């Protein structure tokens, strides 16, 4: 506090704005000794929502970094009275968010004080009681007194943080604390038809088996896609024994009381509770948490050429394993109890407990997606929802075959979330049109009789739900159910209750196909998986996705501390951190090449390798022809062909592209370590993970790309004394996030990119005009590029991809396209030597790199950049004339 109050102008506020600061949270990172103090700004004893300053202090008391979202001029900007109470605020928020009308909301508890903290019943719109408190909401016109509410949307996957004006009832702000990809952004990707693989999983790829250095030995075994496999494309499942890390999970993954011995024999424990929620009621489906018995043996079969509902327990086990793996790995890098991690029992190590992750497999609230909801305050349980990916680009997942008569043929059909799945072998029998004798007799809403083993055909109806229709068919002895849609168009995915469970499969055909089938009865037939296409894919078998989703919890909890969610603004990097955490944690040099494509999300798109395009706008790669993102690509119209990157996923993928480059640059310098449990100083990949986690703790609320970059560089200074500063600066500068880059606000259109590195990391060439002066040469000539080092270090001193040249504007020296387009910017062109020459050095440490220029460059200007293996850059500008 003293530091901030002594330097208010540096953070755009006045001394009076800092008169009421309170410590919202504080934690110390054990590996570097940095203490992160998160200070909340208040006015008249009320919190200014989202106004946080994060001050990181080194062991010696020096300030490492300050990240803030403080508000200036509080006294001049605050207005409003509390004429709306908490219940009325809930009703107003429900109306503004287009939720159902609350049913009898009532106050469950209320405390005194200026904030009037209140808990309102869920009232049919929220799965959890709704906490409410008064505070100041920043708006374009100043601070307004407002109620802040958290609504766990009962009708959808949203976790709303809403601010309602306490005087007018107007919705002032709404943040969705559920991170997910929007269906609209995925639509074009899902429309791509990929070649069908012969089998769901490929052969085994070389991997190094990694175990924690001090495993918690409880005898547990899990048949899973073992670390570091990202999904079935990386090889088959294997049995893993005692995978829990004794540091992060000292009593194993099934403990909650902090004593030897498991409290649960199911997929539940201190860090995670895994189960299915196929009926989307945010409750555990009956008996869906896989049970390993007293021996904790979680080994269940899975045939990936069948639909996922046939191997639900194997999927739950895999999700449980990976939710715990991410917990344990992140713990090693500083996401621990005091930092707000997710555990039932914090074992006396700080923070609030009771917040293990609800890891929901086969969630019925959607498909072709996954999400993670993070309550802002430590102790609130997060929810991870993993969906099925039907692959309808290949046709519908199921089929109904009629063996003879006028309807003979095969008809595509949709699936039911709440029933067993049709198998490849199928369910054969006499196809019978139901007649229950009541009302619309074909709807099967009333009990009836059937020949044993028949396939029941019923009409979709509003008179009863799908669950009732299937229950009645099963009671009548049916082997399967075919529901005929009652409206034109494609059939629908069917949802229904999981209690009581049904034991026969159900599918839906279109109205037109159903009418054809009914007209051709009596006949025999079969309900089965559609063998003309691959089986559906299961996100619970994608550790990459589990890592990504869990990563949202990490970035939300660490940024601004464990009392607030504050990753706000258009330059949102949350999706980027999540991609980074997933991809870098699962790096495997046997598959991954920094200069080739590394996509994200290939398996659910039915691509057969992580080298495929995936679901991001472009794959990750240091090769800028493959991944062309630069900082200005975030602008509206700044992406390829004048399109705009979607927020937050498209913009986030740009941030991940920069972090991906940085990781490989650090690997080039420090080597690759396959053991992710090892300390940060044992490999470049370990170091990259550590710096990014530290940067999250340091950066403060509402960061943009420049702030995120600065926080990582500050993290390196605190951890290594700045040993890697030039390497990191070079990684960011190459994609336009250089020293002179300007963030502006976190609006996507007020930034400006720059390609220069930090002044301490750059030098000029001997005998060439110093940057930014232009050197004039004849295009096509060989140009000697000389530079001086303190001593001759040999010739193996250049960074990967160095040296290169790149087109710049002759007047401004900016890296821009003559036609004004933003992406791709002029690409780096690898420098070539003339003839058989190569770089040389004399005994005094003077080096000469002979550079062969191109005659086609006449009339243009270029930068020449030579980067050493420590990140130090030599740079010069050239104007080319015709010879």
C-alpha cells in the first residue's frame, strides 16, 4: 500500500483514490520467494468492482511488478442510491439476461455493513443460491452504486456475474464466468469433411513414461490415455499405477480427510469428482462415478469404434485421471492452496477448501464443445463440462434399416443422450408401430403391449417426454425405439432423465423417413450405429481439452488473486493461456516440430494427427507461413483476407502463438525435458511453464498483450535475474509485440505493433549505419554483415531461424504490406550465403556473415536481423537499388 500511495501518478490515479485500499488476498510463491499482494480499491467503504492492484514484492522487499485496474477520480464520478433491494436486483438481472421469471425469490440470509451482503434463493433461475452485495460499478459515465450478483444459470451453461444499478434496476454489466467456444465460431470448422480413418486410434508413438518423483502409493490403477498422450491419435490406452504426486496430493486422489486410506472407491476425491451428467441437470447421473472397488482398480473397457455411451465408465476414469494430473502438475508450478487452487481439503496449507472440480463427462447441455465455470472466490466449486462430438459432417450417427417391403433401405438417425447407444452389431427385431389406444395412439405416452424384442416406432409429441416414451417401450418388451420427428427437417438429439435409467437404445428419424417407414410396415429391421461413418468422438478422451478447460480455472484464479475474476477487455488472452498450458505440458518432440504445424483439437474433428489444422484459425508454428499472427492481427479486419479474429478464441490463439514461439526458443537454449515434474531449471519447456504461471500471478486485472508480455519478463527477472530476457523479448518482437509496441486500452483497435527488441538486447553491425539509418546497397550483391563479440565463441551461436531479412516501408521502417493489409505481414526470409561461403570469426571475436541479397529487391527496403542463441539481436536497415 505504501508503494502505491507513494506513486499514484504512475498508475493513472490520484492520492485520494488510494485512501481506502484493503488487502483482498496475498500469497507467496515458494520457488522464487515473491509475495503477490492483491489490493482492492474502495470508496465510502464499498468495493469498486474490478478495481484491483496486484503488487508483487521480492524477498528483499523490492517491488517486482505492479499490475492494476484502478479507477481514478472516485469522488467526482460516484452516484446512485440503493432504492432497489437484492431480490428486485435478481428479478431485474433475470429479465435483462433473458432468463425465466424467478419463482418466488426470497432472502436466505443478510448481513450488516455498507455492502448489505445478501443471499437470495435460486428461484428456478440459478442452480445455486444467488449471492448479492452492494458496490460501485465503473461505467462510461462514472461509478454507479450497484448490486453485484452471481447467477448459476439453470437453463444454460452460463455462470453470470451481473451488476444491476441499485437505483434504476438497469443491468450495467454482465460477465460470463463460463469459458467455452461459441457454436458460431466452430460452425465452419465442423463443416469440414475429413478423411475417415480406418480406426479411431493410431499406433503407439514414442513417448517417455513420466512418473511423479514421490508418488502417493495407494495401489490405485487406471486404464487411461497416459501422460503425455493428448488423445487417442497419440496411441492406445495403458494401465497406470500410483500416478498421484505425493507433493500435490499427499494421500492420493481418493482422499479427503488428510489421513492414510481412501474415503472414496469411486472417481471422487480431494481434487476432482468425475461422473456423467447426460441429462444436463448439473447433478451426478446415478451410478455414473466409476467404482474401482477397495483395490482402487479403475480399468474399464472401451471400443472407440462404438459410440461413447458404450464406454461411459472408461471415459469418466480418463477424465478423473486427467483432472487430477492437471491439478498435480499445476501445483508443482505454483497453483497451490494459498494461490486459490481446487481442493476439498487444503491440508492446512492455506487458502479455502471445499472447491474440488466437478468433472462432468458426456454433459447433455450441448455438443461439439467443452467449458469451464470458475467462481471468483476461493472455496467456490468450479465445473468442467465435456461434450460429445457427433461428427455429423459424415452423416447422422445412427441408422435404421428396414429389411423388406416398400420401405426397404437404411435411414439415418439421431441419438438419445439418456439411453444406451446403438452398437455396430445393432438391435434387430420386428418393426412395430405403437398403438397405446389413447388420444394420438402412436405417441406411446400410455402403456401398451408389443411382441417381445420388437423395435417400437413412436411419434414425437408434446403430450409426454422422450423418457416416458422409452420407458413405456421397454416395459412393453421392446429391444429399441425409433422416434419419428413431428416437424419437417432433420431429426433432433433427444434428451431425457437419467432416473430411472432405461436399458434400451432410442434414435430419431426425420418426419419424411418416419412416414416412409410406417407406410412400409409390417417389416423386420435393425437399429444400429451408422456403419457408413466413424463412431462419435468423446471429449473426455482428450487430455488436451481437459488441460485447456482446467487452464481457465488457473488463469482466472491467479490473475488478480483468488477473490475476483478479472480477465476483461477485448485483448482477452484466456484462451491463449489455456492452449499454451495444454500444448506445452503435452509437448513430445517425437511428434512436435516447432517449424511445422501443431494444431489444437484434431481428434474431435476426426483428423488423425496433432499436426492437422484443428479448430483454431491457424495451427501453431514458429514458421510464420503456417502461423502468420502478429500483434495487429487482433484489429477488426486485421486477420487473413480482411476478416476479423473472433473474441476471445481467435484473439487468444494469437497470444498462444507467441507463447508457443517463446517456449521453443527457450527449449533451443535450455533443452527439452520430458519430465514435467522436474524443476523449472531443468528444461526450456519447464521454464516456459513456470514463467507463464508466475506471469499470471504478477500481471494484475484486465491485462492486454503488452501487460502480459511485461509480466512474463518481470517473472524471469525475479526467477533468474533476467537471464532469459533477451530471448523472451526476441520471441515477442518477432510477432510485433516488441519494445515499442503500444497496448492502448484493452480495446482491440487501439494497439500498435512494433518489431524491435529491448535496447539492452540489441546491437549494430560493424561498418553499417546504426539503426534506424538506411544502408544503400545494390540488389543482388553479397553484403558482409560483421558484428563483434567479447570473444570467439565458435560458430554455433545463432538462434533458430537466424539470420533473416524482412520487407519494411522505406519511409517509416515499419513492417507493413504495400497494399495496406495486415495479415500476413511481410514474412521473414531466411538469409543465404553466396557460393560456398559461410559465417566466419577471427580470434578477437569479430564475426562476418556474408549475406546474398536478391536482385528482385531493387526499389524496396528490408531489415536484416541476426539473433544470437542468448536472444541478443543485431539489426540493420537496407535500401536496395538496381545495379
